[in-house]
């Protein structure tokens, strides 16, 4: 005897519930003759009678009661399986933990989380904001699956996957005299109180690079540890700064003017994860959305420059 197929199980149970061939056909949205043939084929294959025909009504045969009980159990298990798949598709009962550098988290992470919640409405999200020196412990102790950083982590225990390249841009207070220019040189910025990050910090070293290549040494009137601090200080008219474009990737930023640098300067954003760890499908989706949203921010900035 051949094994019962799921289709045979589905049809036999539909006949049991409906009591007629036509009723079963209506439940399954198929033709009645097809149901009749499949029931007969199943009985022939099993060598047992599943139904008694009484006045056109199909009644489970007494000798087949054990089979029908198992069919009901199988149906309940299949229903539970479908529920589990549905829960997984919505992210139910799953906590996605990931982290980001402060500069990328400020605007880009919120857009990524919005996409996550749209795609997986029931998922729980644990977003951490990390300094670069905190990243290694976060990943190796598996507090989260992945970290999005503005520079790679130099350690063989982790993998750095490039996501997208971004530019370094100048930021000025609204009404500043340099705002009248389409682009700004680091030589221009040297004439004004300069806000920066310690060059000993990996992010600070990236921001200092265009000055170093121009043979200049910026004198920081003020220093901030994070991009948000620099943006706030510039907005309040306390100086000028350069920063990665993802830190100012908002359409409207009152009090702040962005200008491209004449000198070529940029950084690469990375997805960093523990080497050998398989990311969940939720984390993979998150990384893909970071790549997409940063690419969109970069394209929007180029468009704004071309049309202004």
C-alpha cells in the first residue's frame, strides 16, 4: 500500500466534515467528481472502507474510527504548524538585537526600524548605540547579532562587510558666510572656530584625514565625542565642522547648512558580525535595509546639490 498523501488526508477529512461529496468539493473549492474519485482511490489503496453511504450522506465507517481520530490529530498539528509559520513571518516571540555607531543611528537606524516593523509587525527590537571600543565585547559575548559601524573593527574574531561609501561634508551654522559657496575647502574652515573629534579616535581620524592630506592641522576650539554633539554645537553657532553625510541625512535640519568638501574625503560603512556566526533572517533583512537606506540618503544628497 502506498502512503497517504497530505492531499488524500485533506480530502477525506473534508468529506467527513461535510458529509457529502459536493459539500467537500465546496470546502476545498474543487470539482465534486475529483473528490469522489480520490476517496474511492484512497479506500482501494488502503483496502478498507472509510465511509458508509446512507441516503447520499457519507458517514465515517465504524471500523475506520481510529483513522479519523488520527486525521483530526494531524489536522490540529498542521493548524499549529501554520500558526507557527505565521508567527515567524511576523517576527512574533523573537527579539532582534543589533547595534549601530551613533552617527549612523541618528537618522538611518530609525528608517531601518520602520521597515522592520512594517515587514515583521510583531518583532521585538533591541537597538544599542555603541562606541567603537564597545563593539567587540557586544559581538563576542553575543549580546547582539550585528553592528553597523562607520569604520571596520580590526580583530580576527569578527567579519567586516562593506555596505556603502559615504562622503565627508562640511556643516555650518545657518547664515554663515561660507554658506554662500556651493562647496567648501578645508582651507576655508581653518579660518573659523572648528569643532571636531579627537583624531586619536577612529572616527576622529577619518574626519581629520582631509586636513592631513592638505598639510593642515586643525585646531579644535571644541571637541565632541559623537556626531550629535557636533551637530548641536554647530547649530548653535559655536563653530564649523566636517562630518559624515549619514549623520546629517535628514531632509530638514533647521539651523544647519551642509556643503560638500572640495577635497575628496569619505568613509565606508560596515556591517560587523562575529566570525562564523549565522545571522538570523531578521538580522540579514536589517543589514540589507541599512545598505538601502544609506544608499538612498547618499543619492538624495547628490540630488539636492544638483538642483540647488
